[in-house]
C-alpha cells in the first residue's frame, strides 16, 4: 500500500508525497466470525503527479478503481441533465 501510483498502467514508485495526490477511503470489511462485526479501516492510495492531472479514484462496491476525470465529469453532467429534464417535465 502506498508504495506506488494507484494507476496499474503507471505504477510509478512513490518517493515524494508532495507530488501527486493522496486518496483516503473508508473500507468496511465484515469480520470472519459471521456475527456481523464490521471493521472500519482507512485505506490510502496515491496517484502520481501525472496521473492525478487526468485521473481520480472512485470507490465502488468491488473496491477502488482509477477513473478518467473527463469521463467522471461527463457522467456527472449527464446525471445533472437528466435531473433537469425530469424537473422540466414535472414543472410543465
Ligand atoms: Zn501514475
């Protein structure tokens, strides 16, 4: 953990924390005894300077993945547009 860039295509070794960006995610793991005990654990990830310019990290059900910032922005715009359309339909 935190030894290299979180982007598997890059995997640049981490030497200086001042470069790039650190991401912290709250990872919930169910304990193995089956009694519903959940352990919260902070997981740290690092994207190097070059990767953090164009990429970001996103937490999904299956774990943390690297996403293109442009794609993420487009998805958000899409979501906003859909909401606005719904608003217009409701207002008319
Ligand atoms: Zn990188």
